[in-house]
C-alpha cells in the first residue's frame, strides 16, 4: 500500500492518523510530487485534515522528548523525499511502542531522522553565520539565499533577536518565499521579481547610497588584515565551504 500526501507537515501527520484508522498493514508514504503509479500496488491519497494532524502531533508530544520533536521537524524541513517515509514509519513505531522508543538507534527510522536533523541543523547554523545583508534605498536590509534545506523557519528568531532595530528581508530564492521583519513581527512573504533581475544582489540603483562604500571599506579591511603567509585554503574551506562564499562580501577580493 502506498500512501500519497501533499508534501505538507499536516498532510504527513494526517497520513499517520489514517494509517491507524485503517490499519492497512505495511504502507509506504510518498509525496504527490514524485509519486508514480505502480502495477499491482494499491494507493491511497491522503486528504490533509488539520484536526487529525493536530491529534497526531499532540500524541507525539506525549510520546517523545522535545529534542526529538525538533529532530522530527528538522527532518521534515530537509525536503528529502526518503525522509517523508522515514517520518511516517517513525511515527507509527513510537506510537506502537512504550515511551523512550526514539532512543533505540537500532531502528533504521531513528537513525535516519537523526542524520537528516543533523544536516538541517548544520545548514541552519551556517546560514546564521554567513548571511550578509545589503541595505536598499528604502532602508530595508535584504539578502537572497538558496540553502540546501528549508531552514527559514529555523533562523527566524535568531535574526529577529539579533537585528531587532532594523527592517530586514531574507528571501529563499529556491523555494520562492521569504521572511520580512517589520520591527514588530516576522511575516512570511513572496516577491514577484521582474524578468532579468539579479535576485541575489539587487541593482545598485536600488541600494542605499552608502552601501557600496561600506562594502568597499569591508573588503579593504579584510584584505589588509589577511596574512598571506598564514593562508591555509584547505582549512578555510573546511570551516567556510565554497558554496557559502557567494554570501560573503569579502570573497569578492579573493
């Protein structure tokens, strides 16, 4: 039996509810985006139901510790197709066993969620460390990112607390949505970019007049502080992988 869901967290949790309601035996959860019908394999399309999803989440809160609730959520945010089925199977597993089942690392689903969550948490920390804002002409600080995983929900509080006195937008170019902090709260937004616009780095005409100067000063400082004789590119890349260099103003001088 293949369960098909709409890729949402509520849809996944609803699938768990439906499995216990129907007890179809062994089942596999797949996203509707990648599902391909198979001969001789029965399928069931899960209709997302917020009430059913809330009941499953409430049940998980009672069955597993808070750190595992976060691992569960992070694994979902990984957006890895295989992760959805592991989350589905993990949920069934913990509900069918006594408290503490999530500590059994002999279970393949426990191991999988630990691995996915670790990768997502690593991406979260790197985004928090490497994101650089550019000030636009209307006073909003903007940055466009394309992280491997959907980490915007995880980095929201960090930037809200760190930049509480300024408006900012962090836009996920890959997933086409972003976060806007308006000095009061963080809200989810979408932006319609004009054709041909550089979404990563806005055109100079849109930037604050001092932005170019600040960038130049920072590059000059970084260049003067850099000790060429002590340069260790291999170690540097270990701490700052090349795929994050595009976010760093100082990398334009390397």
